[in-house]
């Protein structure tokens, strides 16, 4: 049978599709942009179903003859995206997928959610799957709704659904953490606030392994799993490790207090956004330094057999090397 992957032109989806091909799967992808498969090395290697995950007919055509679906596609924090579009992609498309899976006899749907739906937690604490959703903003709100809908609708229709909530994903091929690497490649990097909050990462290879395990694990049906790396560093520890990667072991970070930056962010957003101007300071950028993102992965270890193998130090080195090879960081 064929395995369908949505979001295969993106970082997670393309990495998952590559691994499935290596394991001998017949892989089909549902994409709006078939030309984008060339960039991620999938052109000519996968079956292509052209269409959008928000189009029920396109989803149905893509699922014909499939046994397993990895629903990776979604929308992230994109500028100028309406709340309605977030709901269409992150909630309504989930319903299309699960209902089409029932119609076409698909055995299992593995849905990609996010750890962000759990929001910020007090310093010194960590989050498990049983903790409430605390996400702030339309992205987290719609991802939480899609997460819940996937599992409840799967149970109602008799479709096996498993939800994966990744922590911050990184690795060669992705540029989302490039700014962080550039910030750390300094003798005096800026760390707003104490830097004591957790910053739980997951290397792409480990995350892909978790998705594949979720495709067959018997104890996974109807469950959600937080998936992160084996270590939960604080932001201070992450910067220190990056300092070693860059040969800057004697870094002395600048540590201004967070409150003035947060207040400035509130003022800038209030004044700039009605005028259509991009604020010079965002609250979310300040929250990057102040939020605690510490997650428990014991459930994934126990029920999926998940065992993250890439250490933070090794993963950061591999990623920095790729950035250098691509000319994004100085050698």
C-alpha cells in the first residue's frame, strides 16, 4: 500500500518522505507546488497528487489506495494571514483528512501538532500531554483545535489517529534557528532576562523516527505525544553549547532585564500595526528569551518506543556546519 505525506516540500515533511523511501515505502505527496519537490530531492521519486489540504476533493483523490497518512502540512506564523485562513488550514483541513481517511479505508492518520499549544509554564516546571492548553495567539489556538479534532473525530469514525507534538525542530535543511546561531556567534551575545527558562529542541532525525514509530505502534491509537530531544537545556546552556561550537568558550553574554523590552514591544505593536508598519520590537521576540519550554517525553518513550539518539552538542554542530556550507554563517 501507499503512504501519503502532506507538507512534503517543507522541512519535516520532506525529511520524513526521504526516510520512508529509504525504508522501501511507496510514497505519495499531496502538494500545491510540485515544482518544490525538486529543491528537497523528491522529484521523480514520489507519486504526486496536486492539490490543497483545504480542498476535500483533492484530499480524497490523494488518499485513494493509501494505507497510512502523515498529515504534516499546516500553516505557521505567517505575516498578514487572516484568522479565517489559519482556521481553514489548521482545523478544517484536519476534518477533511480524517473523514476522507474513513471513506477510503485508510488504516491510520498521524497528525502533526505542536508543543506550542501548551504555552509557557512556570520556571522549574515541565509540561506533559495531560497539561492544559495555554497557547496564546491564533496559531496556537487553531493548532490546539486541530489536535483535539483529529483525535475526537478519529474515535467517532473508527479511524486510527495519532498526534505528534514536536518541540522546536532543528537540523540541516532548516533555517528557522539561523538567527539564534548568529546571535550566539558573538563574544557578547544578547540574552534578555535570566536565560534560565528551558528551550527543548528535537533534531530532525529523531523527530522523523518518532513519526515512523507512530505509524505502527499499537499503544499509540487515539493518543497525543510530546516529542523532543533527550536533553532539556536552559537558554543559557544552549548559548554556552553554541559558544563551544563557534570556539567562543569564554562568552560573556549581555543580560538586560526583560520588562523594559516587553513594554517597548507592547507600545511598538500598538502604534505600528494600525499603520501597517512592521514593529521594530515584538513581544514574541522578547518571549523567546523569557518563556520556559520544558517538556516531558516519557510517554513517547514508553508507548512509541521513542529513543532520541542525537545529542544536543552533536545536533548543533551538524546544523552549524550545514549553515557554513550554505554560506549562511562565516567559516
